[in-house]
C-alpha cells in the first residue's frame, strides 16, 4: 500500500489541510517541523484513518468531536481508493462523496 495524499478537513490543529505525496524512484517522504507544528496529530490522523478515531481523542481541541474528519488516497498496484474517516461508533468509513463504505474495502490496501 502507498499513501498518495492526505486530505484533512478537520482534525487536531488542521483545518482544510492537504498534502500530496508524489511518487518517485526512491518513494520515501519525511515529514518534519518545529515543536507543536502538528506532526503527532498528523500521525494520529493517519492511524485514525485506518483503524478509527478513538472515542477519547485529544484531537478535538479545535474542532468538535462530531466534525472530526480525515481523508486520504491510497494505492496498491493499479488500484486506488480515496476515503475519509469520521469520528463515531459505526459507519465511520466514507467514500470521496462522503457516503458510507464497508470496512472491507480497505483490506486490499
């Protein structure tokens, strides 16, 4: 699986944040920044994308729990998926138009 881009409308310190991770021959990306720049929040957003946003998250200080949303585009070979994850207990995985997706769509990636 390859992470092609991140799209974070509302999570932690991020509002309408996007990051493209262009493919290259060496295909490695390093994210760095000063203290309190949001590196750990970004890592939690990526984790939340794949495994769900925890019910007790520290990332609701700027956006209400009901508004937390993170997204990404991933690829594996020629397959590509753009998806979002909202905070909640069920039906939290969403497609690009924010309609509910089954969790199983992530398995191939």
